[in-house]
């Protein structure tokens, strides 16, 4: 099969960490032709989505003393070609967030692809509908106490009721801009004003879960089925467990409660065409649903002796057969 990946510039990717590389590497190892492009190289002509696509091959990472090591160079590029995206069996939209207006324009371009010819992962309309913070509100029995507002008075009241809360920008990624708010903090008003741009921008407030100190679990779902998980544990003085801000990763298991959450969200994910998803769970509560470019594959594979990239491509092969 020909499989295209819309990515950030390949030279900026970390082959020992990025899930996108793990999936591309698996596709190459299974005999498929991998093509890459970036959002600025997409075009619409005669009502169809086209792209300048570059073929790429890989020298895979290897596990040495418990750590992934990549050869240098770890990829080789061929000659770019301008092609309709319907020439691909599948297109993976793996541009990292944040979801900006230009990002949404790209999903609208991808929406022109005939689904009978090419599978887009994740579905463009699903990406448009599923803000990674707000989407969790569709599952009220699974989430902690949560509000979304731009009103300072409402936020102050919520913090007063809870004693402590976590504020999340709706367009944030990798833990960026997440704040711990506590009743009595002399900076509280200013933190709220800055985060909401003085009442113009809504934010999410969630009840602070003390279990966060024990880890923020990332569960990878493939077509609604849980295929692996990793625990991200805060280190030092930072309350966030995100790997991007220095969280330590550890092996873990999916608990009965977490499996219930997966089964709860799975039908909606399938309905929206959200095939590859990362759920964030703290203390038995769903906190986020990551759909744009969820990561964690390399860490799960390393800690649990798996190959989730291979599972993703095996699923794709079945879906396109």
C-alpha cells in the first residue's frame, strides 16, 4: 500500500520518542511505501486534495540497555511527486497541535478525499469536532468535576468550592499553560485574567485530583480498543506529569475502571472516525481525549515489550482489504 503521513518537518521529529515515526517505521517494515508531506504542501485543484509527497525509507531504532537508539541518519528521502491524495490507501494526519485556524483549514481540505478510495486517520470531521479538552464533556460520568468558562467570578467560585483546581487552555498541548489554582493564592486573580485574556477566552477548570501525584495515565486506543498504556509521573516541583515537561514514565496496567472508561467512549470514537486516540486518565477519571497526534507508543513498547506501530498497520491492512 501507499500510505501518506502529514507531519511536522521530518528533521524535527525524534525517532526515539515520536509515535508518528513508530507508525511510519512499522509501515516500512511491513513492505508498504511511506510518503510524507507537510500542511503547507497541500493543494486543492478540480475539487480534489493533492499534495507534494516525498517517499521515505527508514533504518529502525533499536533497544539498547532499555533505551531506544536511532542510527544517524535514521531516514532517507526520495524524489518528491505531486499527486492526488486518493492515490494513497491511507492518509495519517499527524501534524502536532495546537489546533489553529490553519490546522482546521487543512482538515477541510482532507474532507475532500473520497473515503471509498482513501482512509484518513483520524477522520477530518472528527478532528474538527473533537477539541481535546472539550470532547471529554461528552462522557460526564467519567470525568472529574469540570466547568468551562471565561468568567472570572465563576472560576473564583469554583476554586473556592473545590479548594484547588487545574486550569487548562482549550487549545493547549503537552501540558503547556496548565495551571494549579488554589484558594488563597495572592496571584489567583492575575492568573485567571491572563489565562482568559481578561474574560475573552474560555478555559477549562477541573477539580484537582490528588491522585495526579501518582501519575497521569496515557491509554492508547485503536478503533476503540485499548492496546497499551503508560504512566507519566510528575517529577521535581512541577505538578504536571506530561513527558514534554519532564514527567517520568513507568510501566502500568489498565484497571477495571479504566477499561470501563474505554468501553464508554469507544462507540462515540468509532462514530466520529477517531481511530487512533490517547485517553488521559487520573485516579479513575477521564481528563482529556487526545485525537490530533497522540503519543506514547515508543514508551509503551519499551516498557512492555510491544510493537504498537505494527498493530496500527495490521489494523490498517485489514481495514483496507
